[in-house]
């Protein structure tokens, strides 16, 4: 049975560069068409290219990942995906910057593969999840400090047009339709009704 080597690359956002990860995989002769790239958070495994990659994996194939945190960041999900690929699919996983996480190395040593992989995975996935928690904490602290300094977050409040009172009263008296009113005020329909709701104290 012919087996294949695949690469999986992930960065957290669309503006981050994937070249370093991709080049390292090309350097070990992984075909470019067999490198799958996601540009999104590693909080879970609902990523389009990762799911596509899994659909191609067969028994005996090799999956290369640059680092464990490129695979994922949630401890339980990392362990579940790892075991699904290595046990249920029967493919191997090689984490390029962590030689101990290379399932091809322990094939002939009974029990050693599970022991070493489980220990290292538990440790590394724990640290990956802890780092994610620290990042979230720092972000929350930064937002809190910014708010205390008066920095506003979210969309700015919608301002009432200068002639609002006049056209609102005309509309409420039934002398103009809503369409005529929000067009004269240069407002979108949804914005008009949002301002009406706020103006009438319902928000």
C-alpha cells in the first residue's frame, strides 16, 4: 500500500505569514499540494483545511506539524485528535520541533509509543492551554485599563440628525410615511427605527 506525507500549517490570523512553516515542510520533500494551511484560531479543530486534511489521511500516512501549538491549543481536543489520527486512522504524526513526538520511532517497542506520547502530549498540551489562558487574561486586563482611561470599545453611538425632532413629529402625526421620513433624514431604515426606539425610551 502506497503511503503519503502531508503537512499541516496554521497561523492565528489572515495577516500572519506561513512561509517559514511551509518552507520547512518543502525542505523535507513534502509536496506543496499536500500541505494544508489554516489561518484561524487554534481554539478548536473546526477548521476547513484541517478537516479536509483528515479526510485524505489513510493508514500508514505521515502527518508533519511544525509545533504542537500549530496543531491546537485545547488540551483535551489535542489529545482526542492525536489519538483519532494515530489509533483510528492509523497514520503517524511527526512534530518537527519536538523529536519525542514522532510516532514512527516507537513502532517496534511494545507500550513505549503510548507511554512517551501520552506523557509528552499531556505536558505540552497543558502548557499550550495555559499560554492561551494567559493571553486571554492579559487581553482582558488591557481592555479594563483602557476603559478606565476612557477608551471606547465597540461601535460608536448613533447620533440624531439635526432635524430629527421636526421630522419625527411630522411622522408621528401621520403627515409623512416612515420611508419619507428616514430618507429626508438620510438614514437607513434599521437606523431610523433604532433611533425611534431609543428616542421613545424603549431602549
